């Protein structure tokens, strides 16, 4: 009984100290917590949830450990010629200017998109001839996501391809549950070579689709 009273008294003292410091207490179940403690607990739970999603995705789309940046002084060669291939590049040599993360209705230059992925972007590329409804659903995936880059991409064999630095996954529909898993796990995720860099600025240059 004395231990219970001692524990109760300690909890009251902690709450009083938190209130004295300006932290407003809240009740969670049968526990009294400050809003700061509640936010910390929620953040930990969120990180654990994302870690589970990454673990699942690594079995579906394993990271490419062979993707490296070129040596400093050579990696930002703006004069390089980049060709569209069957799949978007998932990292490597790139232009010094990154692509602004937003939705585009024409292809973007890979050398800019690679730099965006270096900043933490997920590039959602889709087949240019998809119907408007599907394209609209793909664009909704990027809503309110400052590190999402969406654009059509020539010659894709799948409806859409999601690419983060060193990680890539193909999908036949934006409704594929793996798509949201990928975004949750890798938008500004742990694969980012330059964490803290922005993607809300940058070039908005595009390439006209061939008719």
C-alpha cells in the first residue's frame, strides 16, 4: 500500500513539475502524460510502423547497394548526355540542379530527378498513355508530399514505377497497396544521401513527349 501511495505521489509531483514548466498534462487511458511525452510516444510508434513497412518492402524491392555517387568534382557534370531507358535511373551521376518536387504532365530530365532523389524524393513515373482517371489517382499520391515527384516517362513496361535513391518498384496500378507502403517508407527516408536538403525549390524544366 505504501508503495502505491509513493508511486501515486511521484506521478503527482511529475505532473505538477510539468505544469510548472508550461507542459499541459493530458490523460491517456489511466496514465497522465504531458503533450510533449504523448507526441514523443506517437513519434516512436510511427517510426516502428515505418520500420515494419521498410522490412516488408525490402523483400519486394531490395535496395540496390551498387548505386554510388561519382567522386566529388565529377558527379555534377552538367554537360553529360542522358538517354531515356526502359526504367528511370535510381541514382548516380546527376546535374547540379535538382528537379522541384511536384506533379508534371511532361517528362522531366533524369539528371535533375536523380538529384531530387539524392535529397530524399520518391519519383513516381507513369506511362504517358494512361487514362485520365488513373493519372489523377497517381497525382493524388503526391498531394501534400513535399518530397514526391510525379511525371510521365517514355517506354515504361509497367503502369507506374516508384524510384527512391537505390530503390525501385514497378506496379500495375496506383491502387496496389505496395505503392503507399513505398511512399510511407522512402519519402525523405533513411536511404537519402543528403538528408535535410530541400525539394520544394529547383528547376521545373520538362521534356516534350514525342507524338
